C-alpha cells in the first residue's frame, strides 16, 4: 500500500507538472498568435490566402479596407467580388493557368516560385485601381503545397503621382520651348522679313505688268511666270521657317521611334542657322558612315539639341575673331547599344564655380534666361536611359572650348545605313 501510494503521488506530481507545462505552452502559443495577429492587423499591405482551387481562405483587415468588402463577403463566393466584371473572364483564365502552372515540386524553393505582377482590382463603389501582387506557395508542416499566399499593394497613389510628375514635366518642357522661341523672336522676324519682302516686290511687279501691258505678249507672260515662281519659292521658304517653329513648339504624346542621327540634326538646323547667322558662327556637322540610328522621342531630343547648340553659339559671342566661332555637331556609335551625340564650341569654357551648379534648375548666368534649359536637357536624356555631361577642352586659340555630350539607346533592330557622307559644313 505504501508503494502504491508513493507511485500514485509521483504520477500525480508528473501529471501536475505536465499540466503546468501544457498550460504554459498554450499561453505562449496564444501570446504568439495574438502577436502575429496584431502584426497582421497593423500591416498596410493586404494579405490574401487562397487554396489550390483559387478560393479565398483568409484576408487581413488591410485587404478588406483596400477593396471595401468584409471578410465574410470575400470568403463566400467562388469569383472574388473585387474583380472588374469586364475583366472577370480574363482573370479566371489567368488564375487557372497561374494556379495550375506553378505547383510546389520537390526540390523547388519558395523563392523560385514567388512572382510579382501588376493588375487591376475594383472597390465596392466600382472604382478601378491598380495593385501590385507578390504571390508565393503555402506549404504545411509536412511539406505539402496547400495553397497560395499573396501580398497586395495599392499603387494607385503612386501612379497618380507619376502621372502628375509626367504632366508637370511636359508643362515645363513646353514652357522651355516657348521661352526658347520667345528669345529667338527677333531672329525669326528677320528671317521672315526677307522672303515676305521678296514676295511683296514680285507681287507688285506682276501687278504693274498686268496694268501697264497693252497686250499679253510672250515676253510679258514669261516675266509673269518667273515672278510667280519667285513668289512660290519665297513663300515656301517662309513656310519652312514657320513649320520648323511649329514642330518645335507643339505638344504631343511622347513616343519612341527609330530615327537616324542626321534626321535629328536636320530638324533643328533651320533654327540653329538663325542663331549662327546673327552671331557670325559656322556650323560643322560630322557624321560617320554608316549613319547610326537611335530609339528616342524626336521632339524631346530635338529640344535638347537646340538648347545645347544655342548655348554653344552664345558662349562663342565673346570670341573676338569670328573665324574662330565654329560649332561642331557630332554623332557616333560608341557602343553596340549606345550612340553618343556631341556639341562642341570654341568659347571660353565653363568656370568651376558655374560648373558646380550648371544643371541646377533655375540657375542661369544670363539675365534673360530661365535656368531650365540644361536641367530639362538632363531630365530628357535620363528618361531615355542615357547620360548628359560636359568637359572643358584644351585651347583652340580663341578659347578653351566646351563639349557637351549625351547618349541615346541605339536602334539595335535595324543596322546603320551607309550614306557615303562623313562631314558637312554650313554657315
């Protein structure tokens, strides 16, 4: 009896210790679950769990708040209520492919199966909004693939900020283009005065011939034909000037297209020659053979070229000898994927104190300047994936000179076209 009593006491003590351990383990487990739930509830990232059939088995409060549906409303239907009706069929087909095409196989890591993609969800009020989803397989303690876990980020605010930034950038670029044309108004008026005066003279001469001519003989008709041809030529010349300004100023949607390097230079050359004639500068165009092609937004890159050439011409106005005022434009394929454009002037160079702030918005050394030109140029080139920089060159007799150069992505799908022309000089 004594032995049985001792054994019973030992068993009771062991049971009591086991009960205490079990209670402590349950308390720790409950505390861990509460901590994990508090962490999950505090997340701003939506969490969504789905089984192998694609049905939602769990969502956190952030996901419910994101889409505007309660947890019960999300767990009940086979088709999620946050799918836009017009996209539901596509989403169902994509889900079947995605859920069936990424099974958890032996030896395959969770990191390898994880994927991220962007899609469109719908709130309860019908608003469509973009989300970014990262999805990974759910694996139980035995290593079995039981479903999928998704982290969902609402990126609508980010997209609105990106769109606002894009619109502001377009407005800044349009303002800079208008400011450039405003600064060149005197040059444009001078350039247009010549063809308009010629048109007026030929028109007046034609009227005089018609009024004084007794009869329309052959000589009179020939003179009228020549006058009409001159009027047409001068009108076409004035039209080209107006068109170059219109093409430069007008706003349009950004579009990347393959363009030859010489086409970019030729597009801005009418406006560049206006500035060059006023300053007594010469323009030298150096192009390789074959001509490189780039993928770019023509309007934006033409603005960059015009800003850099105008800056170079203005920098050479301080050079006393007009023969030394030479602006060189170059383009060369420096890498299979990149084409480098250069604008080289023979001015006095850029002082160190100016170079440190050269690309800072609203910094300018000219009283009439806005200080946006070079800043916008760098932004445009960086949007194309390239880089814009400059270097002061060794002396050219009249000045040290400066080279501004930028890179643009090459058109790798089409080879460069041979033209047989390597260099061109224009006054």
